[in-house]
C-alpha cells in the first residue's frame, strides 16, 4: 500500500477507481480494509464510477503508532484527511465517515469546508453533540493482560476485535482517551454541506440520528434496519442509501 506523510507521520492509504472522488474515513479500532474493503464499499463505489480514497488513521492498520492521547485529537485526524487529499491533488471530495470516522468527518467539514462537498455520518447520531464517543472503559479493556480479565461487555467486544485484527492495543487505548471531542450545537449548525446521518436502528452507541439531522441546515436521516453498531457498516441499505444521496448531490 502507498503511504503519505502528515504531521511527520507515515500513514497508509489506498486510491482506486476513476471519477469524482470519495474519501472514506474508518472508525475506531478498524482500518481501511476492515471498514471499507472487506464489506464491499470500495467495490460498490468504484463500480458506480467513483474514485475511492481511504486511509488508516494514526495508530491504526498499517499507519504509524502513537502512544500520547493528545496526538489523537479528532482535529488532528481531520488534518490527516486533508493532507491526503492535498497529496493527491484533490481540492474537494464527498466524505463518508463511520463512528469515530464520522466525528473526524464533521471536524473536517467545519475546519476545511471547501474540501467537503457532501458528508455521510455513519454510526453517529446526536452523540456527536451530547456524547464523547466510546467509553474510556474500552481503554482499560485494551490494556488488560488478557481477554479473560475483561468483564465489561463493550470492552470485551473491542478487545476481542483488536486481538483478532492484531491491532496495537496500547496505541488504540491512547486513541480512545484522546479522541473524545464533541461538537456544540452551534458548530453543527455551521455545517452547510448536505449531510446524511446513517445509523442502525439497533445501534446503542451512536445516539438518535434525528436530533442531529435537525441541527444540520441540510441534514437527512437514513435508518439502517435491524442493525446494531458494527454490522451496520456493510449493510446493503446503507450502501444503496449512500449511492442515492451522492447521486442526488452530484
């Protein structure tokens, strides 16, 4: 995989297809492959005539690992996304983020509005405003000696996910502690781009999508039926809804 340099860090990315660019920003503990390649997003978008760009966040996948929580502020990760687009000579893109990646997408839409043509906030509803992301108990689970020592159900889920995918658990724990930024209602209201808020109807992590969409000047909701947080990523309703949204704002 090719790499680019952002903030002095070497970050891994992919660039496939041709056409109008779409930037994909993955969630916590995941990677460009886990979030976007394996569930079929890259195939779906390239077959729809789009150029697809995705990268591994700092601390994730094949990108540089960091252990200071302060280096995982979502604005720094949004800067990574902007740097990748600049590296590829892309002044603007449609941006799809999931979970933590949706927080980064929202930050990018605020700090670099000319860069974001449209945005999809997947797996994140009103907790963008009234929540600070995944609980810090996940960091404790990641730092436990073994999975057997973790009793918290959500902690066990993310610890098992990290173990399965050979994630750097120390780096991921630092990320959980450092990427807990919410936005104010005024900040959300300043996002002028068309935004789709897509959340599984059984998702207990994201928060209700409707109050968030109501705060957005050009927000709309996509319900992903009968899906909780992680399985919603690859759902066909999510994919088809995003394709319709992108086509409507081409």
